[in-house]
């Protein structure tokens, strides 16, 4: 006979996590990898990745290098993959963003899950949610009527969803704090780092303009710029126009190499115009870096001005520079902010967010009559 605790334990759930692989370097891919690592060996959940960006078999994989055919080749592989992989799942955990990604990645998975009658946990991450939901009736319909449960990583997004009458629960993004090496910056040197991709919403140009102001006070200052995207050429041209010294563009850097770059820097700067709950800020926290950011989207929910870092207005390069200069002039305060930020990281450890995900999966897998679409109390 089985011990009583084994008989009482709910059966293990098979969960298909539909998300990008690390070939698409970004928050979704990193977060999906982190969640899958968290579930490894767990008695309650067996999870596996269903990539939204599968590689076609040879010789069709060559099409990925041809603009215009890349999307066609990916879609021709993605749909059959969904049919095969979602069929064996108890729950589908679908990462979702806005814009074209919603149409090309989210909608196919929603349709296949519905056809296979698989309960869907839709995990929406985009800081562009106010605009996306305001203009897209399709997005509102999918989130309101097709997802068994909507999960968002921030209270900011939960509130945005509520404005459109869409229920959502909060399960924070998670990071592996052990991958990063915390150390107080003593002395605090003007060695800055930026790790946002080169897309308009992240406004890396504002970071470069702020650095130009900083360098007038600290000629020895350096800036390491990590990321890639369509604005790469424009940003390099701006750095040359501003006659910046000590700026290094490193391109896209794989996640295993990121802790070393944070360790080499002394201050983290980001200047997005649209954002939600950036993993890069949490990684900076875990590394002991004081953080300066624009006050947009969900950023203030994880970084309170004057508590875990310093904030400035959107696209305010003068304000960003002023905050960085304040840190350099007050290194004791900078170390206190970094220490408080590091303490806040505990809320994002897998041990803290695991139960939120398990509750979402269990609720989604319950019979429809029992799984009322009411936000779970998963936020901490």
C-alpha cells in the first residue's frame, strides 16, 4: 500500500511551456529557461519547452537567413510542432507579448490548444499592454475568453488588464540569484553598463545622451552597451556624433556570460520608454549594482525611487545623468540602495514563485465548472 501522503498528493501535471528559445535573446527566453530549470525533478510538475522559433529541417533551415521567408519557414514548422507537443500536455503555459508576436506565436498556440481542449495559462509579459489591448479586439478576446487563467509578472500589468475587464493573477518573474555575485562597490567608479536591446521602446539613445553629460564631469567614465536589434547602426552613429569615449558595444551576449559583465561594472543604467518587469534590473540587483532607470510602466513596482535605486522621467537624459552623478558623489548612499535592492531579490527566487505557478496550473487543469476564472492570490 502507498503511504497516506502519497495517496493524498495530486497527480503530477504535464505542462507544455510555449516560449522562445535562447536563439531569440530576450526576457521571454531567459524567463522560460529559468522556469523549466525550476521544475526539473519536481514531483508536482513535468515541464518541457515547445519553441515558438523551431529550426526547420535541412535544407529548409537555410530559409531562416532570408528575410521574408524566415517567418514562413518558422510557421510551417511551428503549427505541426504545436499539434504534436500540446497533445500530450495537461496544461499549456503560453508566453505571450504584443504586436506581431501575438499574431504569429500566441494565436496559433491558442487555436491548437482550443482544438485539443487543453487548458491554457496565458503568461503575458509586454509593457506595451495599454496600447496593445486598447487597439486589438483580438487580443482582448483571446485574453478574456480563451485563456483559462491569465498570469502577468507585475501588478502594473494586472491593473492594465483590469481596465479592460480582464482578470489576471500576478506571479513574479524569477531569477537564479546564485548565478550572480553580489559585492558592494567600494570604491564606486564611473563604470556603467546597459543591457537593453536596440529597439525603440528601450530608448538606449537616451542612455548614450546621459552618458555624454556624465563624461563632462567624469572624463574617465566608461559605458558597456550590451544588446542588439534594428537600431544598432543608429546607436553607434549617435555615439560617434556625441564624441563619446570609453563606450564599448558588445552586441548580444548569451545569458551564461552576463554575470561577468555585471561584475565588471559599478552602476546599471536603463532608459526604456515602455517596460514591464525587466529581468535585467533584477540581475543588476543580484549583482550589487546601484540602478538608475526611467520611471515607466512596471519599473517603479520593483524599484522605488530612493529605496532600491533612483528614477528619472521618460526620455530625460539630463535627469538620468543627474541621478548617476548623485550616486558617484554619494557612494555610501549608492551602496545602501544596492543593498536594499539585493534584499528585495528574495521575492523573485524560484522557491518564492514556484507555488504561484503550481496554483495556476492546478486551477487551469481543474474541471471547467471548478476552475472559475478568478485571479489567484499568487502575488507576494
